[in-house]
C-alpha cells in the first residue's frame, strides 16, 4: 500500500512563488457509474498556488477545492489519499475532506466575523470578489449571507448531497450548503451522479463557515 510520503513529494519552492505546484505522478484511473453512465476520473491530487493566499487542490477522488493557506491544502491532499487507499470508512468519506466547522471552529452565518473567520469587509459589496471561489453564484450566495447579518434566529435552508442509499437525515457535524445547485454539483462530481439531495431548515446561529468557501458550511445545533 502506498503511504502518504510516497504519494506526494513536496516542492519547497512553493512557498516562495505566486504560481507553483506540489505533485508526484501516479496512475490515473477512469470510472463509470453503471446506472447513470456518468464518467469521471481520479488522479494524483495537486496543489496549485495562485496569488498570495489562494491554494487549489485538484485531482484525486474529492475534486477541486480552494483553501486560504497551504497547510489546509496539504491536509486536504492527505485526506484524499487516505480515502483512496482505505484509511477512512465510507461514512467518514462522505463528511468531506476535513471536519465541518462548528461553534468552536467556525463563524455562524449571522456573524461571519466571529472567531476571526472573516474580516469586516466580508459585509462589503466586494465580498464575492475578495472571498468568493470564482463561481458565477458567489455574489448570490454572499447576498444571502449578508441578509442574515445579526439575525441568529432566521431560518436557513441547507442542502447536502449523499449517496442514494444513505439515511435521509442531516446531522451535527455534516457538511451542508445554502446553495442547492452547489449540492447537486457536488453529487455529480464526487458521488458519480448516483446521489440524492437532502434538505433541512435550521437557525442561522446553528450553521457555521470556516471561511474557505461561502458555499460550504457545517451544522452544529448545540447552544
């Protein structure tokens, strides 16, 4: 079995340049869902740096993700490797590449600046430009987040893509999104198209972001 050390070789220069990669070639595998016919491939995860603090992880079983520092990107690659080579169970895998934010590690959707997750300008009209992922839906998602400011008791619709045979419940610690299409895109890209979308409504104070993406959040209903 390959180890993480064998799987990826770090390029020490990546911390010095605005555009760089960390990678090591391994075999690319092609997959096809026999029911939906959806095709996808998995390959070596790679970190690409663009700008001073935008690190994109591409390839691997979990697809493209964006992080604001290289350590989180490296953790995501290690998780991706462990998923592919059997360290995690399926239930762990479906939680995503790292633990969802909660009341101790994230900011509730009614106060994005809590715990230092975002600076105050996240509530400016430049939020999508500064903190978005580049998706066309960034602005709409930030508009929704802005509408929740200082409204901890507001109800929020959250969505989650899961395998079709998974339980029909969203639990504390699960990754969720307030953007339904994002959940669908996740199901297509990461669950081979064989998925269903769960929906629930929760208080804004119980849904948390870690600042990596406005489209992703964690559920924690503990008061």
